[in-house]
């Protein structure tokens, strides 16, 4: 709408570089032998300097500048610098130097200077392009690497297109990293909101990753200029990149997220269902929405307030007519089991006399013009119906400004707001032609002042850091929840992310999958697109299909733009209301599984939403499958993504798979064709999978006391661990959790289930445990800790202290009071 053309124009302009176009290309040429200090080899010639550092046995850092010395060693992305002794060995002769570790052999050819990364056996993983290597042009720095035909390129954060980023298609693509307010973006728009300069190469199942730690506008030419080359670089600054070894894609993600940090475990409520629109107001409307969820028995945890709750769209204010008593509103909603999240954009109005403006000015916290005056420009407050006016912008690259901003969060936590939505932080500014800040505005840059060119890409990421740290300061016993539109590598530590203003059409439903998968592969685990689409109004069918897919978005929020039709789960007639209710109820039913998978993400960086290739990297066919996902290791989800479908073709990787709904077995290694109706959401469980569920509840506050349901799908041997805790607070960091392992072994016709004693000190309120074991034939005897259990009817099972039954779909179901010591269940033939 209002800023569409500006956004497009800005995008077009940014694709042209901001530096003089004709700067001569300089190559590094020949290097004399290096000097060694610690785990670093430094090369220097008249053209520039290169430092190659063994960070860990499987991580090597390369820095290059076209200068005689390096700048400040500083990063907004890196969370961990000390990986201990990398165990590196170095050797050098006149022609080359070699750095080797237990897993890598890095050869640095001196003339012309080229780098080759190989594994310990000498198999080449990554190699500078023979003709180009590292180069510079004006302030631009760049490296060109060889791209082989059988290499898959994954990641690159939030990008359009297929899963494999080799691009349209195989003609290559040049991806740009520049955070952009890309309202109403198309399926080839680039760049979008997040800038994550990280990619992974997988060749015949063998993976490695590259992270470019440079915040200037950067680019990744994947086979575009030449199909034999992958080149990346940045407009300015150092070429500072990390090579991260596999051998498999999971290991690359684990190490990349160790380097740049991981998504912390969110509060449980944030994994529930979120209802948003631009905007719910006044207060009576919000109460009506909340009441409707409860009356209609549609589960939900969170209602969101967009910019209309504010006075004249000015952050940190409440419109006194629309929301006269925010504290009472949040308290009343809490009694109904709802939390409230409010939008807070980075553009307080320039309004002398207001606390925010005055204190920000006094503290020198705003972004400045080159002459030192505060930079002032229009954003939403300039569109206010009454007293419109321009805004000022906090300089989040200044630590004191971050602390000041964090302090302001008290205005929200004091009235019971549970989470903060940071939008417009690319930053979006209603100024032509950039639709952002002019490149020459000044930022503190943590004590080394610089222009916007260097800070633009981290502005949103640093804003979320300030918000997160502020929330934590004011509510030290709560896990902060922040959602952001713009972010940079490392931003996963502070905020969930959504890919902005998508459109209510079937294409956007489909492309949300590879986009979110790319984010997950790039370390961003807590993500979800606007369900139903933001721009426009979905048909009833599209909305239902989107909700079904959304069950498996790690972040599940419905949202729509101003002026669109009502877009609540009940807005499309009784039939759709019922199907939509079931979709959301499924989310709540699977919450133990989802929470467990998010916990795994917080420990390993592995995203809950996974492409097939993360679990099956050697399956070449899986690289072209991105209309279905894995949720964690064990669930394969193939939502219906096209209109009026009667069948759905699903690709099942090798191995057995079980229909989640019917328990029917399918042999993998090819496609199966399933009949579907509007109600269908095809889900398969991997052989050996263990699925954790509970009865659906209306909100996460109702979970305590609910039975836990653990389903085992057949395999000779398998296990899974289940993590549970209070769902909020930080006690879990001090051991207040319950984590145990559920294992199965099948020999002959018998099944042995072992449940380990729980680690951790937290225990849920008293509840039942229901173990469900899928078997081909009914067992002769079922023993719990060696004692035979009585066979009962299904009805009787819930009423007896212990016993078992066999369900019509082939599960042996055992019920008992849940306990946290080790025990064994045996099914004898
Ligand atoms: C931006 C956001 C959108 C929000 C709107 C108003 O377009 O992307 O989600 O509703 O601004 O705040």
C-alpha cells in the first residue's frame, strides 16, 4: 500500500552498489611466506593482508583487508570466541603453507595466493577459484570459490526461491544481504527483511558451512556470473569469514550456532497459538476476540496489539480513548488465559516534553546527521490523524542507548504486557529513495563511529538485543519474548522472526516453506510466517490450509493488514471453523513434542522445522522436495498447498513411515499418492519415532495435570528423550526440569520399553502416563516392571490404577500414574 513503490524503488537502487562503479579490480597476487602467532598465520604484501586462524579443529577463520593492517576485531554476530586449543599444526615452505587440525587440512598457496580446505584425508571440500581467489575493487572485498555441479547450496537466511539456492534454476542467482522493508514482496524479491550471510554446501551428503561476518551490504553470487563459481563479498569492511566443517549438515548448524549463539528456550505460552491483526482496537474489540476464542472453544494463548493502540502511532504511548486502562486489560485477559503482546517500533516521535524523546535527547541516544544533530524523518507517527510529526531513531549500536531503550520496556512490563513486537527495524523510514536512513547518518558502532552503511544490517538485530535485555532486567523471573522483522546473524539469541508482509495467495503459502527452512538452516529456529497472509484476504480454503501448515511453524501467528476482511479462525463459516479449531487443537495436542523440539534447538541449534535433507543428506531426490517438512527428527508433514485438491503426492525417504492418523505403514524410498479432503493434514511418523502428546487444552495454563501420551512406532531399536519443565522462568538453568529417555527394543515378537529415571529436579503435577506401542499383533502378556498387567477395555483403562488395552488401530495402550524413576514395560508374544 502506501509505501510499496518506495520499497520497490529502494530495492532497485540498492541492487546498484553505493560505491563508485568503476573502481579497478585488484587481485591479491603473490604472498611471501607468513608470520605465525599463536594459531594464526598472517600474510602481507603490497596489496593487502590475510590472517588465517584455527579457531577450533573444525572451524577456521579467514580475514582479508586491502591494507597493511587489520581494523578492530569486533563482531555483532559472534557469541563465542574461545573454543579452547584447536590443536593446530603449521608448516611452510616457499610455495605454500599448511594448517592442519584433527579434521581439516588447509593449504595456503603463496603465488598467486589461494586457499584450499580439505578434510584430514586430503579430500577437497572448498577451494578458491583458480583464476580469482580474493580480490578488491574500491572498498569492496570479495572471494571467488569453485562451485561444482554436484554441490547443493543451502541456507542464506531469508531468501525466496527453492531450497537449493543454486537459483533460477541452475542459471544461478546473486543474493544480496541488506535488511529491507519489502512490503508485498514477490516470489523473486531480494533482499528481504533478514540478512544472514551464512550458507552451507552439501556434496554427496558431506557438508561444510561459510559464515561471512561483515555487516555492510554483502552479496552471494551462486553460479550466476559463472556457473563454476560461488563468489561472496561485501561493499566495505573486511572479508572476514569462517569455514565450518561438517561432516554432516547437522554438525555445521550446531557449530555455526555455537559461534553465533542459539535461540533460548521460549516460554511455553509463546509456542501456543497467537492471534493478531493490524489492528485490534479499541479495548472492547480485544475483549470480544478473547471471549470468542473461549466461547467457541478454539485454543489460543496470545492476542497482539498493532500500532493503533498507540496515541498517534507513537511508541510507548497508549491511546487514552481506545485503551484507557491497559493494566486492567492485561489482568483481565490473564484470567482468561491470554497474554498480550504489543508492537514497539524504533521510531519515537520527535516530541519535546515526552519522556522518551526528552530522555533520549538528554542521553545522546539518537542516530545523528553528519553535522551531529539528531536525524529526524517520517515513519508511522507522521501519518497520525491528529498532530502528525516526524520521528527520531535510537542508535542501538551504542551500548548506553541499548540500556536506555531496555529501561523504557518497563513502561510495558509494568502494565502486564507479556512480550514485545519489534517491527520497522530494517530500519524502515518513509524517505525516498532509500526507504531507510540515508547512508551518511552516523552511528556510535560501540565506540568506533561509522556511517549507516555499516550499521544498517544490524540495526534490527541490535534493537531486539536492547529489547530482550530490557525485558529480562524488569522481569528477571520471566523468559523474554520478542518478535522481530529485521535481523542479522546471531539475532536468534534475542528474538523470534517472521518474514514480514507476505500476501494472501497460494504461492505465498507454498514459498513460506523454503523460506522458513532456509532460516532454520541458518541458525534461526524460532520462525513463522503470517498465517493467512498479510496483504489481502484469503479464501476460506486458503486460510484453512495455512492454519494446517501453521501448526508446524515454530512460531504460529495469524495476522492480516489494515482494511482486510475479518481473519479469525471462525470468520469463514461453520465448516471451516470446525476444521480450523481442529488444526489449532492439534498444535496444543503436540505441544509436549513441540516444546521438546524447541528445547533441542536451544541446546544444539537444530531447527524444529527441517528440510528432509537435514535428516537425509545423502538422498539426492530430497533436495528438490520443499513442499513438505520434517518437524524435529520424527514427524514428516505434507500439508495440502494447492486449491481444490483431491490427492496429495508425498515423498517418503528410505525406511518405513507410519500415517499419524491411521497408523498405516508405508514403505519409503519414493512417492505415495494420498486421497485428501479439506480436513486432511498428512503427517507421517518415521519408523522408530517417538511422539509426545497431551489432550488438547484451551491455553497453556491448562496443561498441568493433563496426561502425557508417548507413542512408539516400530523399529528394531530406537529412543528419544523428552524434556519438560515449568514452561516459564529460569529455574531450568539451575536443574529444575525433568528429562528422561524413552527407548524401545523389538526382538522376535516381543517389545521392551525402557523409561529412564528423570534427570533434573522439577516434576509436573500428578498426572497419568499413557504409553502407546504400535504392534502388528496383540501381545500375549504385558508386564510392567515384571508384573503382568490386566487387559482392560478402553473405557475401563482410564478408571483403573494400571492396565492395558489394544486399540483398533493397533496400539497396545498402557496407563499408569506418571512416575519419574526408571521402569520397564515388556510386551510378550
Ligand atoms: C508492517 C508490519 C506489519 C504491521 C504493520 C503495521 O507492515 O510488517 O506486520 O501490521 O507494519 O504496524
